[in-house]
């Protein structure tokens, strides 16, 4: 069953995050077997970021957390990471 990982935080430097994403996060997501990975910016507060990844299972999630542990803490920018893990429900949906 796929698992959706989300993390939110406040960035101080989008360019530094862009570099870190390219050099570290993308490869970590691929290594964890992510089917989807996307970074979103808050429409009303450009310093806020949402990271979303669809992973194949809990083991992949654990591997991803281990690979990005330091980066997840830094992503928080002092707010404490808003990290969540979601699984699908049997409710009807689209897509």
C-alpha cells in the first residue's frame, strides 16, 4: 500500500533549497522508490514550503527519513518540522 509523506517548513533561502533538492533530495526520493515527489510553495507566504512524496511502503519511508534526517530538521527553520505520513482510505476519489 502506498504511503504519502509530507513535510512543511519555513525556508530562509529558496536558492539554497533548490540546490539541496537537486543534489540530495531528488536522489534520496529515487533511492526510496518514490512514485511521485513534488515541492510546493505557499501562495500567501512564499517562505513556507510543502514537500510531498508518494512512497511504496513503510520501509521506503524509513529509508527516506534516515537519508534526509538532517535536511528535514533544517527545513523547519526553527518552527519544528511539520512532518506527516498518510495512507489511502477506501473512500471514492478521482485519479
